[in-house]
C-alpha cells in the first residue's frame, strides 16, 4: 500500500502557523505591522529578520555612497526605526507559536532558544 502525502498545513499541526516563503513572510510581517496577537512560524520570523538585516546594511551602504555620512547615518536610523516595530511584533507572535508569552522577548538568550524552537502542534492559548 502506498503512503499518502499529507499537505504541509496538516503536517505543521492544527493551530501552528504554516511555513512561509521569503516574500510571503515580508508581506505578512509588514501587513501585521504592529499586531502582537496570533502566531508566526519560524520561517516567517527568520525570513523577516533576514529582510531587516538586508535593509539595514543595504540602506547604510547605499546612503553612505551617495551622500555625506552624517545624513546617511540619519536615514539609516530612520530605516532601522521603521523596521523595529514589525520585527518586535513578529518576535512576539513567534513566541506565541511556541506557547510562551511575548514578555519572553525581554529575557536574553532564552528568547533566542524559543525563537528557534518548533511551534506547538494544535491550538494553544494564543491561537
């Protein structure tokens, strides 16, 4: 008897956040700019984290190449400031997927362990 292929949404679990592509993660995190409720998959969080890193370093490099460094530094700070809230919201939603409170974002090192941990299967108290 041949094994059946289970769709990816069912493999993740009933309430766990489904994995996302790079573009899908960016779209989701920017759409949920300041939404601290719900759940976020590991791929959603880490792809958006990578996007934020690329935007920060890319903007600093581009701005410093075409304008004085003081102005470039100011614009780089604005880009960083614009991305900090959606990154924090995605981190809180990621911790919800693991089954922990968003306040664990404030706990050094332990929050990193939680951010790389797999999400809980099925629904939890956060969705």
